[in-house]
């Protein structure tokens, strides 16, 4: 990873070595097989849990390590640095467990967090619907209060990460449709509830081993105790959690960009064309010099945002700028790096090829680049 960063202590770097060893031993040798299958087996989740890679910030009282936020950043960086993005532990750890940590009742935390730490329960979050992605308040899935003790959910979701593997789905619903964004609530839905159904696994251009799916809710009954946070406060709750989610996307994107750069530097030192090393051409040097500079600037801003998150001052605007910059950078970097690989870069067997197709989603999911610009523009 980028040298000279100051946010990590030696113990974080020791943890980084453990995480890297895990991915090298358990993930990378199998990724081609899992990409072909379109899903990562639940067994890997349990192994990751046993190795301490899931939900490290969960307090010890709920089965976690009570680690500081930087441990979570290390996992995201190392995942990004594998050069593949399909093992979607970020959704499970940073988002789903993060929501339960921040908003859950004592009973919800005790029920779910210890099993999420172990990888026995896999989490997903379902906001997006076929007709409503960027405009979250336009969702149509409803949760009707039925007496005092339960909700009945009806609707459908799409593009849901971990949709096939998930045991627990935070489902964003309208509890008061007439109130628009003030009528949104978050409900915990267990995947074995009658009326809950998974649609097909959606084939994608990249992130092929991650299971992205449609979800259907037909009169799914959940107890009122499954309400996460406050009724009708869901939109504000999502908005308060989203900077952290965007920071983790930016972290993965920076690390993936770094990996693309590092493997390309190695490649151009080996490849010989017109009788000399590809890396000796000025075009190659200038391209890589530009990327190196952009990486250095990107890491510096990312580290500033991580420090702000830790001291509680990270704003929606800061996180939007981090996500916009890092995801746009990732797409530019993988494109330039693939170009330097020539035809070999287009071959699926080459890591840069997978990195190119995996990168594209970063500018869309978790809030598109256009939505980031809208948010940033509001601060002008
Ligand atoms: C691989 C993958 C995984 C995902 N995982 C999840 C998940 O786990 N859970 C979940 O809930 N969702 C998930 N999503 C959905 C993702 O968050 C949405 O795709 C994203 O928010 C964009 O919404 P949309 O697809 O409906 O696009 P639209 O909202 O229809 O946007 C279409 C275009 O319009 C642009 N646009 C939007 N608003 C404006 C505006 N005001 N001005 C100008 N242009 C605008 C967008 O940037 C985009 O270019 C995932 C998506 C993908 C592809």
C-alpha cells in the first residue's frame, strides 16, 4: 500500500499481514471457480469470521473484537488490493452490522451481531427497487402496521448484494407512504420468513462472484421488534450512516487503483516491444507518473477522511468527495493500466482485465457519481 501514511500503528500493519495471508490462501486460489459459479460459498464467510475478518469493530459484549475503525479500513484496503471485489464483506460488516451497532436495540444486537461476527449469518441491505435507485424516497415497498405487534411487508427489491446468501436483510420500506421521505422505516427481515422469496441471481459485467439478486416480499409478517431504529425515521437514519459506507467504498477503490498501478509497473518492466522495455517509453513513464501522483493525493484525502470519521467530524460532503474522487480515479487508472497491457490486458486470465470490469460499478452503486456531485454542490 502507499508508503508514508500516518494513520496506522504497527498493530494495524500486523493485522494487515494477517488479512492479506487470509485472502491469498482462501480467496484468490478459488476466485475463478466462484466467478464461474456466480457466488462465494458460505463456508468462506465462516472462515473469514473465524479469522477475525468480519465486523471487527463490534464490541466484545456482542462477540466482536471491539477494534477501532482503522481495522475495518485495513480489511477494506486489503480486499481492494486483492484486485477483485466479489467477496462483499463490506456490505455485511461496514453497512449491515454497522446499522445494527448504531441503531439496534439491545435484543437486536445480542441476537444478530455475534452470529454476524462468526459469519454464521450473512447480511444484506435492500434499498433499491426496479424503478427507484438514486431517488430512495420513491421506493414503493410498504410495511403496514398490523395491530401493535407486527408489520406486513409487500414489494420487491433489485440489485441486492449478498441477495442469495443473505440470512438477514435490512429492508427499507414505506411505513407511511403519504409522508414521502418522512414515512420510511428500516425493518430486519430474516430470509426464512414465509412470503419472502429470492429472485434470480443477476449476471453482471464484473464482480462476478458476488451474488446480486432480486428479492420479493409477499405479505411477509415480521414482529414489531424487527423495526431497526425509529418508525418513519429510516430516511434520516440511512443518511446518517451513509458517509461511513461511502468512505469504505472510497477505501476499496483507492486500494484497487493502487493494485492496478503496482501490477502495471511490474508488467512494463518485463514487457519488451520494439527492442526495449515498455517501461522505458516516455508515454509509459508519463502515464504512470500521472497515476502515481493521483494515488498519492487520493490516499492523503482518504486518510484525512478516515481521521475525521474517527473523531466524529466526517460530513456527508467529505464522504461524497472521497467516494466521487476514488471511484472516478479507479476507473481511469484501470483503463490506463489495461491499455499498457495491450491485448494481454483484454484477456480474462489477466488480473487487470477483471479489475477493469469490477471497477465500473464503483461510479454507480452506493450513490452514483452524479448524486455525489449533487450533494457536493449543495455545500457551495
Ligand atoms: C453490482 C451492484 C450492487 C448493488 N448493491 C446494492 C445493494 O446491496 N443494496 C441496494 O439497495 N442497492 C444496491 N445497488 C443499487 C445501486 O445503489 C443503484 O444502482 C444506484 O443507487 C443507482 O440507482 P439506479 O440503478 O436506479 O439508477 P438511476 O437512479 O435510474 O440513475 C440513472 C442515471 O441517472 C443519474 N442520476 C440520478 N439522479 C440524478 C440527478 N438528480 N441528476 C442527474 N443525473 C442523475 C445516475 O447517476 C445515473 O447515471 C447495487 C447496484 C449494483 C450495480
